[in-house]
């Protein structure tokens, strides 16, 4: 394609996207006004609840259409909650901006930006991948292992997908675009940029923003902070088994496990060697992060909140003369926009709980749930949720809308709030039915290494496997940890 033709095509795409975004922006306000004026109030749906419902409708359309940048939508949510009366006081409307977990994530985002600025995140990933055997199966194990390690250090799935994008592209360049090479490229791209970015982030609470929303929702529903960093890790470490299923499933369906890597893993080692030896600054960053993680895990012993630990760690790294990076470089790598989305999302979750609109929606959904016992109902609700959220690209947005409703449904279904909410919402971190269902998979799809249909062939059955795993493995485990789903929470 010639340069003028390419530019014309790009301009046409931009205009098309702009029309879609503007249409979505207008539609969001139409839906907002329609809910506020046409939906009747009742004993179960108060005026404040209707207002919160209108804000949810507005946010849903905005997120589906990209009618506004996600950061701006995060800021607008509390503004609308305040203007409509969904939150009586301004501090209530902005409650998501002042919670402990939001400052934990802010600290983690800054720490992750420090690691990105120093290149430590990439060094760790390359070091792990470069040590495996030169077969697709072995390299894939290395990639999954690298994701698990970087999930501890880089608390954002999209950031991890972006981190692994050049690494995966370097690997793909070693393979032909046909035959076995094509299959290898598809596997590395789907898993290395998409699947593993999300699947590795469910184990630790700070590794995925959706985890924070789930934990906050459960704590609000239970009226006490029962889900801490340590309890989240203890309750969810068996999710590591899903990574094993993912490895064998993808290799089996793509027939890729034993494909040889041409020339070994020269490209990965070349990238690793090009970085040189670890600097003193990188060692300081790594040690500081390690101490912070240790303090998070032992919060119940020393009593210091995770947010305080994270922010103190940030301060330590900027002690004059201790490191060689500047705030100007770090702030350009900090995903403040995503943090604003998280804060706005938590504000909306809080408004749902305080106005009772979560229970109002949940009562309607409970009516369609079949009387199949806790196991059948759990599978049914998980499938319904996955179908209903297909058009929402942002995992955080989807969980924001669903979390208060799912938590409210649990007691109505005579199920345990902690186990049911955790299980259903954790499934959304494996929403791989379509390549447009989560942002990391959309990044992978944008490489054009695989088709839409190929992704569905691999991802949709895998999501179903995750649902079954949650029901037959995770729910009994949650019972062992003290939250049996068959014992309702009162």
C-alpha cells in the first residue's frame, strides 16, 4: 500500500472512530436523562437509587463507545453522583478517591513506573524467558513464569501486556508466518500478551485493579475489612492451577508444544545482554519493593496499612542521591488515568451500596436464577455474567458495574456473600470469549497474528473451563478457608 493510500485509510478510520465516540457520548446523556425522568421510584428504588442507576447507565454507554477517555469518565462519576443526589454530600460522592486501597494502587502504580523507568521489569521478564529450552512449550512456560513475577511488581494488566509486547514480537520474528511458525506466533501472542497478563494478576490483590474492587465490595457488604492483602493471597493461590490448564489447553488445540525455536532463543538473549548488568539503582528499587511486599503480607502483625507502606516506599526511592532517576521521567510512565478510573469506579460501587440500587437490580436477577442448588446456580450466573459483559472492553469497568449487584444477590440466593462474590467476579479476569472482551487481549489482537475466529476457538472454551474450575476447585477451597458458599451470610 502506498503512503498516500495508507494515510487516507488511517484518516477514514479516525473519522469513523470519532463518529462512534461522539454518538456514544450523546447516547450516554440520553440514557442518563431517560433513567432520571422515566424510571419510577418505589419503596425498593429510592430517588437516590434511581440517580445512581442513571449514572451507571451513563458510564456503561461511555465505556462501551469510548465516548470519553476512561480517566475523564472516572472523574465525572462522582460529579454526577453529587449533582443528581445519588450522594448527599460531596465527600460521599468522592469516597472512592479517599479509600485506603486507592492510595495503595497509586503507590503501586508509581513503583511500577519506577521499575519501567529503570528497565527492571523488562530485565526480570527477559531473564526468566532466556533460561528455558528452545521449544515453544518451554518458552511458553518461561513467559507464564515471567508474567507471575512481573504481576508482583507491575500492578496493571494493560501495563504487563504492553511490557511483553516487544518481547513477544522479538520471539515471533524468529518464526515463519506459515505452517508451524504461524502456530507458534499465534500461541505466543495470545498467551504472552493477552491471557497471561490477566491470569497472572488474580493471585495477589494489588496485581489487578479488579481485585481491589472485588475486595472493597466484599468488605462493604460484610461491614468490616475481612479481605486484606494476606487473606486475598491465601484464598486465591489455588488459581495457579488455571495457568496450568491454560498451558496445556493452548498447546493442545494449537499443536505447538514441541515446535522448535529457530536458532534457539537468540533474540531473547540478545535483548537481555543489551541491557548489561544490574545497576545500583535497580538493586535499590528491587529491595525496596521486596520490603514493601513483605510488609503488605504481614499487615495483621504490625498494623500498618498497605497504602501507607506503598507511599513510604515511593518516598524512600526519591531520597536525594539514593537513585539516579527523576520524578519527571517517572510521572510520564505512571498510569494516572487508570487510577482515576479506579477511583471513580469505587465511588460508583459505594453509591450502589448506600442507595440500595444494588439490591434492587439483584432482586430482579435472582428471579431468573434456576433452583439448581449452589453448584448449578453458580455456573448459571457465571455464564450469564460473561454473556452480559461481552461488549465492555475494560475489565475494571465490567467488574465495577457487576460487583455490587453480585454481592447483593448472594443473600437473596441463600449463598455465602464472600465465596459467591469472589468466585463470580474472579471469573471476569478470564473473560476470553472474544478478543475485544478485555484490553490486554485487544492489544494482542491488534498485532494481527491471529484472526477473530481463532481467538474465539481458543478463548471461549478456556473461559468455560475456568468457570468449571471455580465451581469444583475454588468453591470447596473457599469453604476450607472459612467461607462455604452453601452457608448464607446473615
